[in-house]
């Protein structure tokens, strides 16, 4: 997935970019509306994260202007939280909004929700052994069989799928799965990994436990 | 508003005052004219009477003779029940009649011209008509004065009668004028009232200039009003801009801090360090959430004074709001289940969305992962009920009412970010709509049911 | 004390009475001290029932009733004689008294009920309407047709001068106020008056001061007819005398109707009593049926008057013939007509 982040605060932008990159997304950063214009002129994006207060204008005006010819979904990042502002953002063509400061997990969740709602193409499908996994819609198909996954199972599978063959520590997984303050212990990861193993049983992929370090997904091809 | 009173009343009173003045004036004039007319009538009859008598004056064997014609007095009797006196004299010699009648002695012997005078006789005011005729007595022409006098009771009674009629008409005129004045005042003030109504009909944030056809006199008012609204709009806009700018300036660095802290948290190895970072993030979240809810609460209070109601299909509103919160719920694998019948109500959609969002947010926040939050809309007994049931720990001990008070949080909220304003906002919104918020713990640890109750229209 | 007062009152009365030509006088004692002094032209026989009826309701009031001629009454009131009530059939003289300020006003429910023409300024009130009639002797008219108009009467007098020589009676208008009123009003209303006067004048007419004597003389047959007699007296006399010796004729071409009127003189002391008597008379004047009262009510004669003439109008025109110059002129003409011998 290719994201465009329009945000004038460099530190925040950097953090967001890094975080989204963890999920395997390519993120371009524009620090102003004019930069954003340039980016949009040369590249196709799957999602735009748009700050409303930018040095060269109001993000919402930009949104209203662009809406006519760009169909890319937009999530507005706003410092305003008032009801009327939120409603206004949606009215002006945003697909969703998120107020600063935000939880990365929530940002990811919203991005996924928007992309899913927009029904993006299935070009992000990942082959897992004999099965095909679409992290966006959360569907896992093995031949004619469709396996039901819970949200966290999807998240977990996505992390493993994007890092096939890599050892992922429990703490890394927890960061990706839970909000920072979720009252969970590393045992919870064991529970989820256990569940996921049962789901992908017989697909030619497996999640191995690397004692003392974490887990690793092994596929036949690799 | 006190002191200057109502323009309508002032206008009515002013016009009524003018009407009263005109009424009195017209009464006075009619009375005067009536009296004049009555007096003229009497004078005419007196003149006719005196002339009739004078015409009988003749000279017989050197003596002045006359004959009172019957008609001379009967015509006087015909107009009123007034006492009649008369005197015929030549110089100081009385030929006949009431000798002591106070006739002016020096009369100009202008033949045929009737002279009138007013005097008093026999205890009453009298009107006298005198005519002087020259009669040949012997060889000398002698001037003979014929005077007929009549009391003025008839005049008085006719003018009193007409005056009474005039008074009656004046009062009638006055009453009609007053009601017309009230009508006129109301009509003239109608554009003003219409402008007032147009202004008061407007929503709290509608500061567009008034575009109405108004009478010339009201144009300055309209201009000032529009200028005031423009200034107000500008100042509100600049205040809003300021708040937005301030929020941006504060929240963006906070977001940076939070993001960096989260990244640090991920890479931190030491549990102590992680704990501190978590606390830091939580503090950031709390401050941002509190600020948000405080502003929301202020908005609710501000908009509650003047609700912008519009017909809203509540089931649609519920679905939209739920959809907005779905990603948040999904993070915890919480299913949001909506079961809504189509119900319509006149509400402020922005406020209702806010109220429901707060209730739902609470439900999601306090629910354990992988549970279900059920939202249902029902319409019964004149009430529309939007229920939000979670499978959380319930409300805990203590009266449920307290939870809806400002900055009150339940007993079971440890470790969860919240300002305590969420339910207060929901309650205020519902009360502004004539509804209420009901909170109850479902059977033993089976969660909470929060119900938004609205009167159905 | 009471006797002393009465004595003084009587002596006062006597002094006035002595100046008057009194025809009759009677005192109707009441139970109280108050005395209502009435001066009237109506004979006692005619008026006594009224006074008696009045005393039934006002038993405390004594009534002192003096009968005089209308001219005398007029003179007395003008002269300031102290009477509480003046009743007269000479409405011209009564009117003049009211006009000249010798009457005081009186207002009550009863007087308000009187028709407009029966009162003037709350000073003068009419309570009977009485026509002038011709009274004739049945015996002396034996074989003759009864005249119904002045023209027929004239023809009769011309055709039978022998029968009527010295046998026609009428008022001496020089003495009788009522006679003068009848004469002047008739002269004004019909030209037959002067022709009739001239014819009567040739027949050596008998002139009377009062109705009573005239009717008596017709009853005895001394007179064949009496012209211009007050009808009420004639009717009253006819009721008393049986035998059909006297007949009453009302001229159909025209007949005078006079109003008997009451005034309260300006000198009156007992105004309350006078007012009460006026109220009683006014009510009786408005009664529907004549009843047993000697005098007719206001409505009767006015309504069924064959000539269609109403009563003589109460108004300043009445004073025209009272003017000395007019009176002198009228009397001169009358004398010329009446006294041809």
C-alpha cells in the first residue's frame, strides 16, 4: 500500500512513517499542501492522511478542492475535536478522521477500515502455502475453503506474513496487536499464536516457536 | 427593556391621545355650532315675529295703532316652550307690552333692520329682537320700536341635546380611533416583529446578513444588525481560528510526544522504563481526551439553549455513529451489533451523534475484548429508546445517577482513560431534547445497559 | 297656640278675601296644621268630589277652597295674593301668569305622564279638556230642527226672530275671562262668529258673567238657547236636572275645547300639598273612562271631537288677545255687533 502523509510536524510525520512502514506500507511525506500537490501529480496513492492545519493552507479546503478529481480515500488528522469540526470534515469529503494525539493502533485500524470500505483491489493478497490471505479484508482462503479469522488473528497473521522467516519477539507482536495500555501479558500472545496455528493448519505454513526469542513463520517455498 | 416601554403601546397611546384631542375638539366645535345654529333659529323666528308685529303698525287719527297678530306669538310657541315678552314703544311712551323690558333705548331708527340683543328679565336670560319703524303720527313721523323677547331655554336644550349627541359621537369616534390606532401600530410594527422573528428563528451559528424587504425606516436597523452580525461572525471566526490554532499548536507536539513515546515503548527492554512510558502516553491521552470532552460539553451547553432541531431518522444516525466507532471496537475484537427499527424524531443531529458516541465509546472502553456491544432502537409508549448493552463489568457499587455528574467516574474504571464527562454530555443532550439517560447494570456482572430515551414526536 | 295661629291665618285670609270678589268659599278641615289654599274658578258642587278624594289620602291637610271668576283669579295672583294652587278654565290668563313668572315649577311622575300639549315648562298643567257647547231649551225649540252647525243656527235665528227675541244668552266677554277666550278663539277660527254675533245682537241677547246662571235660565225656559257654555257644567247640570228640559248641542263645524289648568303661584307656601293635588288631578286627567267624576278627562274630548280640532294650544299665542290694545279692539268690535239697540 502506498500512503501519502501530509503533515508539517516533522517529528510526528517521521514517527507515523516509521510505524506504517512496519506494516509494509510505503509512505510519502509531504510537509505542505504544495508538496502534497507535487506528490499527487506524480504518484498514485491508496490512502491520504491529511493534517488540517498546514503552513500554506487549510487541509479541509484542499480536500474540498481535490475531491472532484481524486478518488483516493482520505483520513483527516485534526487537532480539533469538537463535534462540529468532525462532522465538517466528513461533510467535506473525508472518509474518516482521527484526532491528535492518536494511538498508532487506532490509526492503523482506521486506515484498514477505510481501505476496506473503499473496496481496494486485491493486489495486496499474500500467498501463504496453499492459501491466499488478504490482510485488508481479513479473508483467508484455502482452495474453496474460507477460514474465519478474528481481527487480532488477522493482525497477527499479517505480521507473520509480512515477515516470513523472521523471528518476531513476543513484545514486538504485542506492540502490533494491542494498544499500548491493554492489560495483557505475554501469555496472551501465546494464546493468539496457538489459535492462529489451528487456523492455518494444513496450508503448508506453520509458526514455529524459537525458544527464548519468539516466533517465526515458515513456508514451504522459503 | 424597561423604561422605554413598548413602541406599539407608545404609538397606540400617541394616536389615541391625538384621537382624544380631536374628539374633544370636534365635540367642542359641534357644541358651539349647534348652539349657534339654535340661536340663529331663535333669532330668525324672533325677527319674523317682530317684523309681523311691526307690519301692523299704522296711524289712526294721529295716533299710532297696532294689532298683535296671532301668528307673531304662535310661531314663537312652535319652536320651544320659552317665555315670551314684548314691548311696543315710541320713545319713552309705551304703547303696549312689558314696560320694564330692558330694551336698549337708543336704537337707530333704521327701518326694517332687526336689532338683536341679549339681556336678563324676570330672572332668566332673554334674547330680544327689536325693529324700528317710522309711523306718521299727525304730521310728524314717529319712530316706533317693536321688541319681542324670548327666554333661551329651547336654545339651551337643543344645544345640550346636540352636544350630548356630539359627545356620544366623539366617544364613538375615539373608540374607533383607538382600535384603529392599535391596529395601525400593530401593522407598522409588523416588519419589525418579522425581522425579530427572522432573527430568533435562526440557528445559533447562523450569522448571515438578513436579506429582507424592510420599510425605509428600518433600513438603518437592518444595516446595523447586519453589521453587528458580521462583526460577531468575524469575532467568532477569529475566536474559532484561535482555538483551532491553539489546539493545533498543542496537540501536534503532543501527538509527536505520544508517537515517540510509543516508539520508545516498543524498543524499551526494561519493564520499569516501559511502565513509565505507558504512564506518559496515558497522561497525554487523558489530557487530550479531557480537552476534547470539555469542548464538546461546552458545545452541548451552548447548543442546548437553542436547539437546531430537524427531522432525523434515528436508526440511520445510530448506524452512522456505530460505523464511525467500528475501527475502535475492532481493535479489541468487540462486535458492534445494531438492531434498529426505523424511528424518526426532531432532534439536533450533531448533539445526538455526540451523545450516542459518548455512550458507545464508554461501552467499548469498558468492555473486555471479544465481546459484543448491542445497540437497539425501539419505539414504544411515546418514547424512542436507544439502548447500548455491553458485556462489561457493570456500573459497580454506588448510585447510577452519580455517573452522569460532571467528572464522576465509576468504581470500575481503573486503568482506563476517561475524563468523566462522557455520560454528563449524553445526559445533557437528552435533557435538552426532553428526554433522559437511563443507566442500569444487567443481571450480575453481565454488563451495563445505557438507554437514551427521547420523546417520540 | 294652635287657635292663635288659626286666628291669625283667618284674619290674613280675610284681608285678602275682602279685596276679592268671592263667589264661594269653604274650609275642609284636616287633622293637621297645614292648610292648602286653593283659588279656583270651578264651582264647589263641581269640585268638591275632587277635594274629598284628595283628603282621603292627605287627611292631615286642611283645604281652604275659594271660588272666584277667572279674571278675579288672574288679578289676585298677579297682585301677589297668597294661594298655594290656582285652578282656572281661562287658560290664556293662566298661561300669562306662568309666562310672566307668577308660577313655580313642579315636576313629578304624574306630570311627566301628561301629553306635551297638556303642560308647559313644568309651570302649568292641564287636567281636563272641556268643549264649548250650545245649551237649548227643549220646550222653546219645540217643532224646530236642532241646528248642528253655526250656519244652521244662523238660518234658524234669522227665520224665527220672534221666538228668539231676548231669548239668546251668551257670555259678557267684557266680564268673563272664559267668555272672552271662547270668543277670541272662535273669531280666530271661523268667520261665522262675527255673523252669528251680529244676528244675535239684533235679537237683544242676554249677557251673563257665568255659565251657571245661563244654564238655569235655559232650564226655566227663560232662554231658548245659551251659546258658548262650558260643556262640563252643562252636562253636570243635565245630570242633576231630570225632565229633559235642557239639551246640549255641540257644533259640528267647529267647537272650542279649553284646558282647565293648574299652576302653583310663586307666592305659594304649601307647595308640597299643591304638588300632590296637581299630581292627583293630572292622573285623573289621564284616565281612560270618564267615570263618575264631574269633569271629563283630557283624552276624551280631544279624541272624539267631531270637528277634529284639538284643544286650544297652551302657548304664547294665548297672550295675543290679552294685550290691552288687541283687547280694546276686539271688545269694540264685539260691542258693535252685540249692542245694536
